[in-house]
């Protein structure tokens, strides 16, 4: 696209936005004002005040802005006509946003709320002033000036517990590091309330099922001329109408009863030991709110249970609580059908899967899944091959147990861990014009996590993959595999029968604004050790064989880090870093194709299509085999994305990506592809672009348009090193459709 054409489009868009901005007060009545900017500022030194929290107390927010710049929803609404019977006007109003009219009452209430929050944070003499700034005839900006003054601090803290049993219990469980209020801290009402909740939780876990935080009160005493506060925490006795105060009642668990919540079937289709394993509440023990929540969590995570209700009934004239657990189970068997679009081999196609699931196979909530999948992709432009499209059929069976199927696991770990033991078996059949490929896999793995934690763990005890090639076309064999030169070593290695015995460990940490994922795997070490112990002979390729099949030996590690920053409710900035490296050794000269890295595509450098970038500055001239040549042993991804909500279910994003893949060894078939510390920065490809996301809560449809900015694999006749300065859509644009966020 020529630069003057781009400039013309920018000018036209700017003129349209300016015209819309001039009409934003169209629906502001006479005598009223459109609320413009709202700012919260501090006067004086108050570095410890969280301004993000304080802004939440503003009762009236202005109209939303796209990318924090343009009030496009308001502009859209203002472009509508007054005749609401017309479809266009109704559509513009539904897509847009009504003008927010300034309210003096809400402004006064906001001042009161901000002042109260400052006092709760220890600024006892705080004040808040609202400065209203008219802007033109129908617009007003509001600045809230926070004048906190000097904060107050806690001097002496004393606990007065009038219940002797609770006093002894708190002394026994006392831990000064767990207390949330300490001498010398700045006064904070929220922290005082949090300490009440902490004590209430401690008691709820030691038998006091009916204790609530209202039994705990505070007395505060300040001295004239001082900013120090003395605090007394009082825990009172149990109060009843017209009766003297008594000690709080401490309850124990009596009997536990299980019942079915299904009106048509009163039988619980779960074995007794499964029920007992999920039930953390035990007869004879003190009531514990944590055990109750753990019981809910464990029943909630097993596939066979649809609904859980737990209630307690007190036995007359005792301090025993009988526990009643009501369970409603799911239907044991389901069948589902799922169509999908594919682009796996570089051409458009379609796929469909039929899945059968049994969520209670052995009456222990074991999940059996059998999936039959078929895929088709149209392949064009392969000269010298038979006219055949890509076909794939696969059959996968998984069996997952909602517990550790493993000896020597302590009962405490079984009770406090959400674990899954899984075995799987897969057969995959792929037919292409160049070759037919078969993959037979069997895996055994464990997954587990802790309740109320962000950590997830996975151990692949053994993952066996047998890859074999029953047929190769004569053209493919003659042109790419028959030569004995090292230039075709990658191709030959990846079209030989291969045995992969993988073991690995993975860890992930995920919270709202931070996600970390890393894993390490290795293959072939036990087979290599066995070959050396039994003095196995090598073949003419210098490889040991297992059942006359060469086995892969390598180590591979990956790490990914994603960090998001919330600017406001509708805008966020997200950064991502990904690094992967794999090294073949021992019985392998290079990595198996399934374990090699590729770059480009919807989740990588989006200015390139999938498997069309790298390694390094290597450029593929024969597109028929680029899915093999454009792979590597190492990968780096750097991504930044600005996301904003537009309207309805539609979001928008601006992004920039950088990254590439490299080989660790120098292969003649991939010149310029080897990683070097002194040149890898110059090998980074850079792209930029924009995308639309349709957020339907359960899934996200994503459309990204990426443009090349820096191309490490450039040639004078085929494009510049910096396409950013000389853009051309036909050469530099890549379109991606995907489900879910890129990172």
C-alpha cells in the first residue's frame, strides 16, 4: 500500500472521529452537563494511599473510551437520530452508550465515601474537596482532591477474651506472625475487621460452628495532641435473650449419613470408600469449617457428582452434630459430536469428532473417554504426486481416576490434594500425497493441585510413541530422501520408523494477572542404558535399536510467562515471554519432527503464517517441504498486546510480536539457521497488527491481522529487511483465525 494512500485513510478516519466528537452533547438536555474527565488526586504526601482503590469509590464515571482515548461508544450513540422507530437509529443506540450526565448529588456522596475510606485507613482528619471545572457550554470535568493529613498509628494492643475455653484455645494456637494487627502499624479499619474474621475462622475450625465475628468488638482510645491509638479487642460471651451469658458451645461430629438427591433413583452409585475418601468430616472430631469446605471441593471435582448439599442437625441435649450429605449424580454416559475448522497442513479443511464418555465406570467416578476423529484438508500445488488430499483418522481412549493410583501416598496427601491418575491410548492415521504416517501412543501420567492454590503439577511417568511410515511416494523418496548428502539428513531422519519413550515434569502457576508455565522432558535414557548394559550393537547409522526400531534420545525444556496490567475496567496491557530449547544426544543426531519447534501462526509471531518463519535467517525456496525445513531446536517468543472492550461481546486488540526459531547445530539444508549469541538479536522477526475478539464467556473467537515489520530472511528481489518502512499487503499481511487468547 502506498504511503499517500495510508495517509489519506488516516486523515479520513480522523475527520470522522472529529465530526462525531463534536456531536457528543447532542443528547445532553439544556441545563445539564456531560461528565468529561474524572480525576482523583492527593494533596500533600500520601504515598501509601492506593489510588486505584480510591477511584473505585467514585460513584459517577464518565463515558468509556476506546484505548483510553476516544469515546467511540458515545459518538456512536450521538450519531443516531431521534426517530427510534427506524432500525438504524435503534441499532446505533444499542451499539453505543448514553451520555453520562453530571450529578451534584453523586459528587457529594463520592466526597463522603472518599473521606470515610481515608479515615478507615488511619487519616482521622482527612478531607475531600470536589473541584468542578466547566468545559464549554455543556461539559464538566471533576477533580476530587484528597487531603489526608497525618496518619494515626497503633501504640498498644490488648486482647480481652471473656470465654475461658476460647482464651486457652487461642493461647494454644497463638502465632504472632499470623496476627494481622501489630503495634506500630498505621491504623486501618479494614485490617481490624480482617483480624476479627481470622479469629472467627480459627474458632470455626476448632468446633465453634455457630460463632460469628459480631462477638468480637474493638475499643479505641486516643490521647489529645497525639496520633497514637490504643486498641482493645474484646471477645464476649454467648448472649441469649433473658438468660445469663454463657460460654460458647463447641460441637463435635456425630454420625454421617449419605443420601441420594435423585427423586427417581435413591441409590448412590459410588463405592463406600470413595464416599469416605471425599468426606473430610469425621465422626468424633471437632466441627471444622475447613473440613466442610474440603468435603464440598472433593465431591465437586469428581465427574460422577452433579450436586452436593451438606447439612447438620444437633442431637437433643448434646453437643453432637449429625452430618447429612445429599448427593445428586450425573448421567453415567454421554455422547457428543463436535465439528471444527482446520489448517494443520497449511490448507483449509474440516474435522469432526465423536466422543463417548462414561463418568462412573467402576463406581468410583472414573472417567472413560473414547474419541473418534476424522479430518480432511484440500492440498493443491504438489507437482509430481498423485491427486490426493490430506486425510486423518484417529481413535483415542482415556481413563482418568480422580485420585492417586500410587502406593506409599500418605492419607494426609490424599485428603489435601486434588489428584488425577490418567492412562491413555491413541492410534493416529495420516495419509498425504507424499507419504502415509501412523502413530501409536500410550501414556501414563499424574496431575494434582492443592485447594485454594494457584499451582498445578503434572508428571508424565511414561509416554510411549511409535511412529512408522508404511508408504512413501516414489517422487518424494527420489527427490528428497534418496540422496546420501547431509543436506537431506533432517528429511531422512523424520521419515524413518522411530520409537519415543518420554518422561517429564510440568508446573504451572496461574492467577488473574500472572501466569507461569514450565516443563522438562527427556526420552531414551533407560533404553540407552539397557543397550550399553547388554552391549547392544549399533546399526550402519550408528544407532542402537529396540525391537529393530531406532529410539530417540533428547532433553527438552520450555518456559512461558504472561503478565497482564489492568488499566481500567475496559483496558489492559498484556506481555508474554516464551523460551524453548531441546537438544538431541546419544542415540539421536537430531530431534524428532513432533518435538521440533516452529514459529509464526496465531500464537507466535503473527506477521507470518504457521511454520513459515525461520530458523534464523533461513529462507525456504521449495514450499513443498517447508513444514520440515522450517523447524528448529530452540524458540523465543516476545509479545505485547493492548486489549480494550468495544461493545456487546466484541473486544479489540493492538499487538506487536517478536521471535524466531533456531537450530543448535549447523545443518547444510538450513543455512543461516544456527543460533549464535552474537547475531540472534538480528535474527528476531518483528510484526505488528490488530485483532478482533468475540468473547462469548465459554469461548473466544479471535481474528488477527498481522503485518511484517522486520524480516530476518530477506532477499533484495523478494522484500526488504524492514517491511515496516515499505509495507505491501500482498506480501506482508497474514490473517489468523483461532479459538481462545494467544497467551
